[in-house]
C-alpha cells in the first residue's frame, strides 16, 4: 500500500527503493520476522534468521494483594494476556505459556534484563501484576540435565581482583583468561564461564565489592551439564504483621534487627516484606505500632528516635533478591516485596507439609 524511505531522522513516501536503502513497507499481512519480500515472477527466499532460544523464565500473575487496584488501570488477567500477545508480535526472543492457573503466565526470555524491560514498560503503561523468582530453563540433552552457561567479561582495577575472584569462586565459575587491559595498565580484563544461575544477584554484589568500579557484561554461550548448587540469599527478611502506616516509633524499636525497605508514613499490609533481617531466619514485626498516648511523662523524647535510611529496591535488584516463596508486587507508582502466602498461619502450615513430605 505504501513505501517509505528513511531520510535523516524522519521518513518520506517514495515509489521505488534502491539497493542499500532502509525502508518501510505497509500493507503486507500477515508477515513475520525472517520473511523475504521477493519478485512474484521469480521469487527467491533468503535463509530465515536463527534466534537464540530463551534461557530463563519468570511467572507473571494477577496482583491479589490487599492494595490491588489502587494505582494501576489494567489489573485483570485478560489485560495482561492481551499485552503479552501484543509483545510477542515484535519481541521475537520472547515466549509466553499458560501457567498452572488462568491467572498465571510463564514468560521466557533471554535474560533478566530482557524480561525486566518488559515489566518496566508494562508498569509505566499502568499495569499491575506480580512477578516470581527468575529460574533458568533446564533441558535434557543426551539423557542428562543441562543448564545454560554464559560468557562473563569483567574489567576492573587491579586492586579489586581478589574481591572479584572471591565473589565468583562459589558460583561455579571457571576462568578462561586474565590479562592487563590494553591502554590501561592498572585495569584487568577477565573472562569467565559461569552458569546463568550464578548471574542472579551478582550485579549488586559486584558493585559493592568493587566500589562501583567494575564493568561487567555477559552473553549466552551454550548448554552444559548441571554444575551443582549455588549459594542463595544469606539473610532472612522482616515481614509485616499488621496493615497500616509505618511509624518511626516502631522502626526505632527494631533498629538493631536489620535494614528496612520502607520509611515512616508508607502504607504496608500483612505479609509484605518490609526489611532484611540481620540473621538467616525470617522474622515478623509490627512496623505500624504507635506510641501509647497517656498522661505519664516519658523519659525519652520522640525526636530522639533512630531510624535507618531505607534501602530503595529497584526492579532489577528486587528480581535478584526474592526467593521461591516470595513475589514482587509491581504497580505504576510503587514496587513492593511480599510473601506468596500473606498470613503467618498459612506459611507455617505450608512449611510443615513440606517438611513432612521430605521425611
């Protein structure tokens, strides 16, 4: 129907296209990536471009939290499915499957950033959804379970070498080469082969270990046999027990328990993850507790309350942080961490059933 040639930053309509021009063709339907537009008299097709298969997947589900529907406009499973179907038309490396329930969708992509960009775009478009922990796609090749392995390249100062090596040592990585970076004698260029599972959570720890002076990028290499367990998050989390507004009085009493993801005045609900515990186990806490109002004079003043600065969790950091029993509640104006089961009693019963099955 129409033929356009790109000219500068725009495009103009034309009647013919010469070899080497970048153009757009309108009116061909249906059409897919890799198709060839050829002469109808003597058609000759080009080989279809091969696209790398997805290596990890994340479960999308409808937001069923107490604050669902407060921020977003598109909150139903039908809205999410229509948006994912629209994304499949242009995102050729994406795969979408139906989950265990009609409200769940398994979205597979080429990496954490690939799916993270999709989630961020949906959030800015007014969608509300929950996302689970990323998991790599395991394949069975030659009757053996194999996992994706990536080529990891790190450029860092020489004094950060020991920190990088210790960080990658327990993630089943294998060093391929290390030499001085060309043009910078005080920088090292290192290449590793590491399972995709070892990439989860590595970005934040690498920035902390090298004072944000390391440059890291990775790309899929191939599938190899499973390489064993990789350490997960070491610390537990602090879970809210009441719904309401966070108070400075409550955070002051929990000052030595760890770091918090909320600040005074934020609205929280039962089952929401409000902080990181300083020890391994999860704990529950009432962060909405207010000071009792009485006519008895207190020995301390309210302005002496100590509150740690909140740890702001980005979407990518949250995807790397959560575990299997946790979810990320993604809304247009906020990102929250929560447990799959919001009530403490439900979590205890599920843990008891799992322990009984193991026995």
